[in-house]
C-alpha cells in the first residue's frame, strides 16, 4: 500500500471547499483512497464530509494512503495546495 504524508496548505484547513475538491479527485480513481490526520483514524478521501471531520487546519500533517500510488500522489498534491486561493 502506498502512502504519503503532507502538510495541509489551504489557509483555513480542510473545510468545505478544499474537502470537495479533494473528494472529487479521490472519487475519480477506482482504488480506495484514505486520508488521516497524524495520529488519527483514516477516513474515506472520496467523501468531503469525512474529510471535514478530520478537523485538519493549515500546517497539519495528514497521510494519504491507497493501493494506487498515482492516486496517492494526486490527492496528496491537492492537500498541499491552498485550494482557497
């Protein structure tokens, strides 16, 4: 299983807009993609509501995991961006 730990780049964390963008990208791949706040339980990255339950603020570290390495890279890259800009 591939995984990558990245820092949340969105200025207000993973709230509604960034979560929706990330969930849409995760939903485009066939493999399951999960995202977890450091030390927390993983949630389904294709669900914006589940992403928001993480409470991940800007600068928080999250880990993206999946059997699909390309999906991990795609979702991790989005998490690192300021999706509110």
